[in-house]
């Protein structure tokens, strides 16, 4: 089974997720935006072996510590989709703009595409390309755990911002309704910020993407 622990990092309280295979204790960190010592302490506390960094998108609160962590721990960086290259290139400016410590540039070891799978111990995690918040945003979905790590695509009661360069509102709505909803109403998602929810709950009541709101257009 895939297990996970949420570790909110940075002033943006970004939900970095420590995920691991409970058969092998192999672990990955999804979106290490900052606070490397705290993240490594959590890995150590659980007796896990850190194998990779998985990246949903390259905004500073999600990717601020990715380069340094990968270099220091010798970890591969998996994701995001290549359309986020310009956000990776812009990390130094993002650091300055939002008052983050200087972020190291990085080159993903493996770019991700829609339909790819990522292996962690005995767990196979699926990849969905969900553009709209950023063009190269991906979501990680575990069918066995019925969990989706959705970054800034969808929140409990809200959706990701689309007013950044490369953002696109219609595309974001399509990503959510066509690439996330088919994963099932029972699927619980871990958003980049704030509490967990399920796709079914959002289809009932999210003002942006509920079934009623989508029908209204
Ligand atoms: Zn973002
Ligand atoms: Zn964010």
C-alpha cells in the first residue's frame, strides 16, 4: 500500500507529501518547496529510504528546495511535464519576488507525460497531465490507495489560480472534469494548500467545478 504524510512547508503552507511503499519503505517527496531539514527528519523518523523527488509543477512554493535536495541527496527529479520548463528557468526570479531563499536551478531527470507511470517500491503511481494552473502541471494518482496528489489544480472548495503566465481557466476546468473526475468520486485528493477532500465532494459543492456549475457553463 502507498502511505503518505503531509508536511506543510514555507510561508505558503504548501502541502509537501512524503509518500512511501509500506512493503519496501522506499519513499519519495512530492513538491519539496523548502525546509529540507524538516523533510529529511520525517524520512528518518519513519525509517524510510528516500528514492526520488516527484514534482507536480515548478512554482517556488513547490520547487524551491528541489534542486538543492536532489544535489545533496543524489536523488532523481521526476516531473513535471516539459511545458513547465519556463517556470523552472524562472525559479531565481520567483525566489526574489516572493522572498524565498535563493532556489537552485535543476533539470528533471525524467519529464512526465499524460498516462506515464512512476514506480515506488511495489507501488505503481499514475500520471495525469493537468494544465491550466501551469502548462506543465501533473497529478500523481495511486489506484490502490485511492489518493491523488493534485498540487495547485484543485482545492477543497476552490481551484488553482489561472492569472499567472501560461495559465488558462478553460484548460484548468477541462483538466479537472476530464482528467480527474474519471478517477472516481471516492478518490481523496491532497491539494497543494489546505485540507484534503474527495472528487465526489467537489462535484457536489465546489462553486467552480461542481456538476451543476459545469452544466451552467
Ligand atoms: Zn502553483
Ligand atoms: Zn502552490
